[in-house]
C-alpha cells in the first residue's frame, strides 16, 4: 500500500480537524520533535519543531534516564511553544536495541482454502512469535513474497487457493531491554507512546518518493555515531542495517589533523566541510578562531587540507556500507537498489552525493524531508527526515503489517487498542 503524499492522507484514523500528531526522533546525538495538525482536508500542517542535544544517550541507547528525560522534556517544550499546543501522545523513531533484519520463511496449511487477510496476519504473527522466543522485540514485519503450492512467487497471495502457503517474512527486530528504557523515559515525560519505529525505516518514509520505494532505493542515514541503512523495494521495507561509523569520526579526524579542540572542529566541519576535490584550493584558507582559552598552533589552514581529512573518513563510511551490501548479497540480489538517497547531518557535507555516486555506481541524491507540509521553516533539513517519517507512519506503512496498519474501517478506539496490544506483546 503506497503512502499518499500530496496532501498527506490519514486513512482510517478518524482524526478531527485540528487534531494533534507528534513524533520524536531519538538519535545518536540529537533529539528532534515535530508537531503537526490534521487539517480538515485530510492533510498535515507542521506547526512546531524542537531540536536538542541527546544528553543521556550514547549511540542511540539511553544510558542516563534522568539526563535523557530532561533532554526529551526540553525538546518537547521547544516544539510545544512553537506550536502553541501540548503533546500527549507520540510515535518515536529509535535506534535503541540495534534494530536489524531477520528473514524467515513461514509455512501454513491451507487445505484448499483461499488466502485472505486473516491468514496473512496469522503467518506474520507466527513469524513474530518465532523471534520473540529469542528475547527480541519486533518493530516491523513485512511479507516480501509468497508462494501457494508450487506456484511462482507473488507479492500478495490473497485470493489464491491451494494446499500450502509459504511466505518470506522480513522482520525488523531489536533487543527488548533498551527499548523498554525508551518507553520508561517517555512515560516519565507523561507521554503515551503510540508505537516505536526503527529510525532507518522512518528516515526512508521521510525522504523517499513513491517511485523510489517502488523501483528500489537504498537510504543511507548518516548520523553522528552510526550510519543506518534501509533498503526499500516494491514499496516495501526489505532490509535494514547499521554501521558503527558516523559524523563524529569526521569531527575527531579534523580535531586531530588540525590540532584544534572538538568544539572548533565541529564548527569548521559544518561551515567548510567538503568531500569533492573542487573544494581543494590552496588559495582558500580557513581562519581558526581560538576559544575557551585554547590557542591553535596556527591561525589558518588551507581548505585543501580540511577536504582531504573529511573525504578520507567519508569514503571509509560509504565503503563500509558498500561492503555490507556485498555481504548481504543473497538478500538483495533479487531486489537490488537502483539509487542511493543520503540523509542525516553528515549528508550535508558538500559533494556527499557525488562521492556516493562514485562509490556505489548508482544515481544518488541528498534526501531532504519531502515537502509534505507548510509553516515550518526548517522542514528541508536532512537531519529531520526521521522525525518527519515518524509522523508519516501515522498515515500508512507500505507493505508493513504493523500495529499502525489500517483497513480504512477501524475507528480510533479499536486502532489504539491494537497499538496497546502490540506494545504489550512486545514489552
């Protein structure tokens, strides 16, 4: 099922005009909050945003409950002040628990019966229970393909009949305890959690267009401490992964290579960082302003030197992603990506899309949040793609049998009941 994009539609939720929707993105270095109002025409209008440092969080995992609670309260306050509304329920995009992909083939006897929605749900629930026995929580479950008896693989077997159904199920799973810490902190912030979604999945929803999801597209979300990868194909989430390399490594290299402190290195990276050789001009020099009592050994450096440092680490990050793709060849061979979309803070480095084209040999672009709403001055920041994607999860999820899926007939009460049952079954 494809997501409607312009305007964004909310099938089956039954929201009232001016109903409030909110999303949190709990990243490795920042926490973002977006607040939207459901308009009478069925669209969404972004009315508030908040962005704060991810205090109490390390690599996406909550390590200090009190510090994380304070950071989330601060970002909520910032977004609520801009929106002029108070948030009570949220959907959270998370990297806690190291979400990753598991593929299972599940069989179900049909006895000559026709495959229907109830049958498919039973197959997906059986797959969830299989991984739940290993102590893992299931964030998403997707039926990639199915066969009835000896028939050819199909994306949707509903309406077919036979003696046996075999379904290839993709599950996005994560360790339960880190996710429970996230839920605990959000509860301490007096927030009702509608669902948790994997950050790379949310990033893909936030920046991909329907034709990209259909043809096959790899989303590379370049965070501060990690790079998350999500592959969409046939309008479904087919694979996610994580590389433990991110933008902070680039900052560290700049600080070490230019002999400056990390705060100044981060500023230099943001203002002058690039990965393309056209940025290498020895006549262009960067003034290093001392601060906080720190006196750099030189007042300025050529931009060529900075670009060489930044490009080396950026190449390593993207090469690590390419290597992981080759390792997962059996999964992706039948559904290869046709393009690359880069998002996250480090994607804003000059020329990053060109470097991705060079390394992957595929078309590449910077994945800014889609123009899905109005009245938010920062909605084109790539770092907000996951937060926007979490908002879009509340409309529909392509190919995902999740607690948020709607057949267009359920009311608010039943829908929220399914969400609570999902949270209870997983946590």
